[in-house]
């Protein structure tokens, strides 16, 4: 479009569509000429939209005119000497014409298939984007991640970070892979405009080479920049370059202030490269001699590129050998620690995502099966209606194979139309997923931006459509082809073939069973999510606004300065009107951040390194418990009297008390944080706060008074009487009145924090909810169609019964009875399926979902009610049958 | 008269005559829209021009390629002798039928 001409795609499509018309060239030229004029009036976009409209109008008009002028319908009978392919093609055209005449029938089938296929395509697009191709890197299968495998158990036990000293040893010993290390770096960039908090990473100088991405402009890091004092250089992301520096090429070589230190920008990363975690800035990792001694603190992510010819297994073996040697050499820190090497593509996939997507995939396949069952149903019914036509074909010499082929091709035409309809539905579903995902979380979901309807998804759709044709088309076709010629021609379409009933009955059972499975899964999912979002997690999230402040600048380097700043901020906030509570803490409950430490319990020494104790650590100001409404169970809360020079004190959670002082009263006992000399005395026990919904166990937690353990990175929490949203601005003002250079970020109410932490669950519940509703609807429609058909088939019989004096209620009972019997069988089968899927969800979704009887009972009742409603309408119609008409209806 | 003219075909033939030398689709459409006071969809015009040419009522020739048309030529139309005869016949039949007929609304008796 840059040349000012019409939109190329539209023009190309138009040309192709009308190329058979003699004036095609002139038409395209006319539109180009008019587009030229429209551009001046409507502007570029307006003219493009105008062109698309006109092209669509002209093309459809021309095509319709041509179609009308076409020769008559293709012959439905084989033409002698006709080739196989052209015979197929003729059948296809015939099928399309036939379906075009039965718009309602074809429309329902196509819509049903489109919904079923779109559900699958959506999940396939998510799996493709998130699991199979999580990010655009060259040779991603040559990249590995090295994790530490600690002695503990649990979700993350074999996904530990690596200590600096261990990393250096791994790197030196590895022949199979070039290893690099990464460290989180919360970088605040200042100057020019307001301070901005960036996601940054300190990386080994060879980082860009190891990933094989290089830089788009400037240079990467040189080896000597990995030394302390020489590492004040940075590479920025393409996104940051555009956002903050207006894509100014002169930025390279300039100096910017990051974390109040001058950094020279030496390069710009390739567009869209933001590994890891939406990183915006990278700087060389320079380890100090003290850091290089450390084996205890594990905080480096280690990734690597396999050298030519080397396998991941060899890399694993090498690193494992080094780890084993280190475990012997440094038993105090390394005993029980192995390594875990896995493909990077696998390691970046969110731990929950695989199970989550697996469950979704099962559910979508059930939806598709249900759609297929429904369509098969409709086709069986129709085949019965067409029995005369088909019988005539057979009578005139069509082989059984020929009839099957005709029906199969009709099914294929339906499937193709369904797949075409599924494409926009899939696109819309993915848009909805994106809208539901907050950007703060999407950043951490690798590949989220890549998820789209692309050729791979369309190809998958096509394949599924063909497969589903077999599911829904084959049975009806086989059945129709096997009918008795005599019967079909003799009766008025009334069938005495009980096999046909059996098949239809089986379909009702299958539909009910699938629908119940989906509904219960949806119910469990929604209930589980509601539980996570609204259960009592030990604190009250309503009405609390939180925001994070990380002090930057040399004036805040000492603990005294940090304490002074935050204590004054707290005083300011308490002095502000309209607040019910003010507190500061290092971590907000439910947030993705956490801090934990090893602890030593006085009088309970641990001999085995594998049983080392650890606990989550919270640094809080007095008023924290009150502000978050966390109950104090025993002892006392912190007071302003707990100062740096008074007795070091702590509060512990119930779980910590139970686990580390089992059977004893922890108040008055002492513990010590690993690596510190100070013993801290427990002065109180507080209720457990659930920090991560996805850990089934509550973590032991202890609280320290901020005055005795200051930090530079704290969360300000403000509780107001009502909606917390207005508190955000107030909080920012409070901080900036003290120091306008400090960035205030992660501004979120506690409700939002919790809701974001469960975004995956919410998505899952949303998906399952939609699938469940679709299942319910499809099943109801299917049951209705079958019952209506059965009643129509039995019109004669019912008429006879009524004429002979049967009471309407008896007729109703027999008609209804059959539907309900089938429904009941389907419900029993469905309960088994629902239990299986429910248990699977219970296992894969971190126990957020519990199989509970209530959900089963409730949804069985709902589905039963829908089935009864769907059968009662046709059954009542049976009663209104006028015996005279019914008997005459021969 | 062996060729019956549809209403829209009639309009198109007249418009081609009116525009004269430069009668390609764009000005023909503008002519109908301004004179007959109705909007004309491009698709309908193109299919009608095509049909009229097939019936032999219109002739067409190609002009020179033009840059603002992406190097494509205009297709200029002119009314053939047969087309003129058709128009004349149509006018005669309309005149004949219109003679002596008042098109004022009739007042209801009483």
C-alpha cells in the first residue's frame, strides 16, 4: 500500500475472482482509478476500506451473474467413461447444490461443526504458541537450561537456580555446551522523563552469542566487560528504544542513568527479542571475588548452547559429574544437590501450562466429539428421509460403494464449510483470551504474543475437519447404504429397521455422557477458581491498595537511611486523612514475589543437610497485622518500641510454630536466619497466610519488625474505607513528596494481586465454562432432534393407539419414557467420564480443583432437566395428533 | 423487436449515449446516478455492460494504459446499431402506450 495504489491483497483477490469475465482488466483498472480519487477524500485507511467494500461487492455480483448463466445442475448419475476424479468433483458439486437448498439443515450442521472445530483450533493455537514454539529463537532445540536439583521434594525442587561458584565450575568443565548465567536485575532508568522501572538482566558477556541472536545495532558485550568496574555498559531492547528513546539511532554510545549509575548504551537487541521475561535491558554480569566464593545462595539462571555434534545428554552427564564432585568437595553446601538439564523450549513453558493445556485439549476433543455425534444424528435422520431417493439410486444400478461415496462427499463438504466457519471463531476466541490476560502476567508467559491463527493452525483445522468427517459421516453413510430396497420403497418412510433405532439410541447416550462430562468439568473448574479467588487465605484483601518502592541512589545504601525513609513515609501516610490502615512489608500476600531463607531453630539442631529448615520471611512495620486483618493467635504484635537496639523479636505463623516447635509453645523461643549471628525471640504466633494458591501446603513464615531488619525494597499498603482505587494516587503523592526520583510501581489492589495470580485458573475456568455450555446446548438440541424425529416416525402408531382409546397420558409416558431411559443411561456413563476428567484436573491444576459430590449432583440434575425439556416438547406434540389425520397419513 | 430491454439496461444504454466518446464505466455510472437520481452498484453496472455487449447492443474498445489505473486500459463503450434500434423501439412502445394516459392521481368518485 505504500505506493499509493489500492490494497494489494484486495486487488489480487478481486482479479482472481473475476478473471473469467472479459472485462476483468477494465474493472480492476476502473476501481484503481476511483480508489485514486477516493484517497484524496477519505485518506489512506478510508480509501482502503472503501476499496475492500467495492471489491467485495463487484466480485460477488460478477460471481452470482456467472453462476446464474452456468449450465444446469450436474447429472446425479454416473456418466459412462467418466474419470474417477471428475466423478468425485461432480459429486462434490452436487452435494454443495443439495446443501444450498437445505439452508437451515446445512446451517445448523455447519455451525455445530464450526463451534467444535474452533474450540480445538483455539487450544491448538495456544499449545502451538506456548509449548511448541515459545519464542522466536534460531535453533531453539540446541539451547538448554541447567537447573540445580535440590534435596527437597515439591514442584520446584529440581528447578533450582545455581550459585555463582557452582556456575563457574560448571562453565569451566563443560565441553558439550557453552554456558552463560543470568541474574534478575530490577533496573530503574532515570533522566529525561519520569523514572521508569524496567525488567533487566545481568548476563554473562557471551549471552547474545549463546542465544544466537546477536544485536540489531551497535555491539554485544566483550569478555572483559564481565569484570567488576568495567560492566557499566548496557544493551537495550528494541521496544525500549522505540518507547523511551524515540528510535534515535544516536542513542548508541550515549550514557543513561540506571539505578543511579551511569551506563553506556552499546547496542540494541533485535526487534521482539525480550528473553527472558520481557526483558528491556541487559548488562554484563560481573561477579565479585566474594560472590565467586558463594555456593550457598543460588540465584543464577544458567542456560547454554550445545556445541556442534554434542547432545543434551552429554551436557547433562558432564554437568552432573561436576555437581557430584562439588557435593563431595563442599558437603556443607552442596550435599544432595544434583543438576537437571532440559531443553530451553521446555523449561520456559510455564509449569502449570502443560497440565492446564492438556486438560483443555481433552475438553475440546470432547466438544468436537459431541458436535460430531450431533451432526451424525442429523445425518441419520436425514438419510432416513432420503431413503427413497437412495433406494431409487440403488434400483437404477448404483453400487453400495457409490452411495457411500455420495454421502461421504456430502459430509466432507459440510466439514469444509464448518472449518471455514471455525477460522473467524478461533480468531475471536484468541482475541478474547488476550483481552482476559493482564499484560503484567502475559509478560511472563513465553510465547503469548506469538499466539495467533496462522497457517499451522489452519492446517490443523483442515486435518481435524477431515477426521471428524469420518466420525460423523461414515456411520450414517454405511447405515443408509445397507437399507433394504423393498422396505424403503414400500413404507412411507416408516422404518421397521430396529438397527437404525439402536444407532440413534446410542447417539443419545453418547451425547448425554459427553455433555455431562463437560458440564461437571466446567463446574469443578469454575468452583475451584472461585475458591481460590474468594476463600479465606488468612487475610482480608478488600479495600487495600499496594505499591512497591525500591529506593535507588547512593544516599539510601545504608540500612539507617532505608529505615529512616520508610518510617517517615509510614508516618506521613498515617497522618493522611481517610485511611483505616497503613503498613509496609517486603512482600504483598498473593503476589508473585516471595522471599525465603534457611533458619536454625535453637535447641533443635539439624544434622542432615537434606532436612534443612527454611521459611518465608516478611519484614513488616507495626500495624501490618491490623491493616491486613491477620489474626494474632498468641503473644503480642510488633510495637513502635521494637527498635534496632532493643531485643530482636519475631512473629511466626501457625505452620512454622507447629512444624519447628511441635508440641511446644514457641513464644519465648529463639531462632536464627542462616548466615546471621542474631538470635531472634518469638513474641507471638499469627494465623497462616496462604501466599501461593498453587502450593498445596502452607509455607512456614516468620515476620520481623522492619525497624530491626530494614530493606530498600518495600511494598506500601493502604487500607481505605471503600474502593481502594483512589488510594493509588494518594500513595504516589506520599512517596514523591519525600523523594520525587523514586519510581512507584506494581500499583495494584490486593484483590487484583490475587486475581492476577490465578489468571491461568480464570482462563481455564472461562474455557471450561464455555465448553460446558456448548455441551449442554448441543446435547439438548441433539435430544430434541432425535425425539422429534421419533415422534414423527411414530405418528401413525400413535394415531392408532389414540383411535383405539389409549389415554393421552399413556402415550405421553411411552414417548417420554424412551427419551428418559436413554438419558439415564447417558448420565451414568457421563458420571464415570466426569469423575475421570475431574480427577485428572485435580492432579494437574495443583489441587485448586476438588472433585466434590455437590457439583456432580447439581450438573446431573441440570442436564437431566434439559433432557426432559428437550423430550417433552416433541412428546406433547405426539398427543395433539389427530387420529384421523394420522391414519390417513399413508 | 427481438430484444427486450430491462429497465436498468435501458438506463445504461441511454447513459452511454449521453456520455458519448468517453463512455467507460466510471462516468456512465456517474451519469445514471446524477440524471436518474438513483444509486447504482458497481457490480450491477459491470454485469449489465457485459450482458449488453453479449447481446450485441453495445460495442467496446480498449483505450491506452494509464498509470493511475495501475497500467490498465479503459474499456470504452458505444451503442451499436442494434442497440439504437432497441432504444428506438422501446421509446416508441412507451410513447404509444403513454399517449392519452394521464399520470395525475385519479380522484376517487364521490
